[in-house]
C-alpha cells in the first residue's frame, strides 16, 4: 500500500521554501456509505475516510459564544469558557482552513459531586469522565444547540465526529434511556457486560443528531470483539438516517470511527485493528508516524530530536504491521500532546520570531498533506500556536495559516 504521494510532497516542500500564499476555499461533497458488510470494513466508507481532513476542537478551551455558560476552569492557559455556540460561530473559519470535518472533545454531562475537589472540576471540563452520555453538558450548551451545530456543519460540507469514551466514566453514572448502565468499575468498565450500554450510546447520537462517527478515547480499554459489535451498530444506525449535505444531496452519516491508542504499531494492531479474519476498528491515529515527524523536524516530549529523513521512511514501514483494512489517521498534535511550536522551542531549534520556526511548521504540514489517508489538525496548529500565547494568534510575515489552507485544499477531493 502506497501511503505517500511523492509528487505532492515534492510540490508541497517546494512551496514551503517560497513563502506564504493564499488559496480560495472549495466545496467538497459528502457521499454516504453504501450498505455495510456485516463484519468487514465498509469499502465505500474507507474510500471516503481517505479524504478526511479533520479539525479537532477542545470544546472547553476553544471559543466562548455564550457568555452565560462555560466551565471557567480546566487544564492549561485557556479561558475555559468554550461552548457549542462558539463552535457554531467558527464554522466558516474552520471550513476556510481546508478542513472537511470537525471532531469535538466530549460534550456529555459531567455532573459535579457535592464537595468535589478542584481537580475534579478541571477533569469535568475535559468531558472525558462523563456521568450522563445522553445529555449535553449545560456548561457547553443544550441538545438544541448541538443539533444546530451538526446541521450547520453539514450544510457547509463538514462532517461532525463526537468523542466517545467507552471504557471509563465518572462514578455517578446515569442510566441510558432504556435503563442500561455500564458494569464493573468506573475505570475501566467490564466487557462484555457493558457492551449493550455503549452500543446504545454510539447509535443514539447518530440517530438523534446524525453525527458522522466517533473518535474513540483510550480504545485499548474495549476488547476488539466489542469494537466489532459497536462498529456494526454504528454502520446500521448510519444507514437508517439521512441528511442534506452542502451540495444538496441526501446522504447517510459517514459512520467513521477512529481509535486513540497511544502506543506502538504492534499494540495498535492488536488492540485496535484486530485481524484480517476478524476486523475490529478500521482506523486509528498514527502515533508511530507522528513521533517520527516531530523527532525529525522538531523534538519529541522527551527532547529526542535530530533524526534524519530515513526515520520518516521507517514510519511508513510500520504500516506493514497493520491488516489490509487499516486506515491510519495522521496528526501532529492533540489535546494530550505538546504543541509542535513548543517542541521546536523545547529542543532549542527555533523561536516564533525566527523564519526557521515557520519553515519547520510548513515542512510538517507538507508531509501531513502528502499522506495517503485521513489526517487531523489540532486547532491552533494552523497559526503556529504555542502555549504561552494560547489565546492569541501568533503573527508573522510568513505565518503558516494560509500555507495550511493551501496544503489541505491541495488534497481536497475533486
């Protein structure tokens, strides 16, 4: 399998050397999947997922659109008052980056416990230990706002992916509409006893809001056979509903699911993809390749740097460990990782006031744009964001925002 478009990569790296440039936004269609095979990865869905350019939003730290709500606390230097209205207000901007999909960190209700410590308040803001999987956290908005967000995103040609945490939850769990609860401890839950509950979660939001799929937190907590069942349920739910996309076409939700397994290729294959005969999930984030990029162009979180270009080729070789149905999704960062700009500074490689800082960003984005398969951009990367200026756009005569637009639009479906 060829995972790099060498011609595009050459053009992209050449463009990086010639400075910044703009690009007009283009429309991209959203073709819904055909009837899925029972256990195999859906062929048409896999073809569509290859075209995904996902923009990740950390909801609590992104944009405040409603001054009356917000968590007001959390991790990092954000205002921590981000909400769903803020995302709605930003959809045009997200579309203009060249993205054709958005991924929201969990928006489900994390119900405070009387007298809980501040660390629990901060954890609630992330959404990753939810109490009620069937309700929107009122500090983010409500069901009507969530529905409006999905509908307006679809109308602009953006897929919408929610964040599913199907292996752990907050202790004060709320039963599902059908009366189910997870079994076992709160972290991790027990399978197969918890399977019916999480299948209900996974299908509920597809059927109610017509979301296009899920990012799956700590996917290794869920057995591969359970992932097969959940994936089948999401496929079936996606086929049961339709929406109108930006081209006026009636389509099914995509049904894409991507695993977060923060580990090496062997463990990702074992706990995420399953086997050729028993496929589990069809896509997982390409952490092995991500580390090779940052170790070559910047430094990793342990300050390993200075790798040569052969290290990138080695990253592609890791894909041989995956079954044929695997669709790795390449990202440079996310809410758990140090931003690329900060890694450049930690490694004493470049500062934001130096051209090298922006050139290395461009090289990283060029590599990502040339990748064959889905890619994900963490909000703020398109402006070279770094933690000290978390809330402000870093500006430069050669900032990378327009360059990212050029790269993402270069790989947009024609």
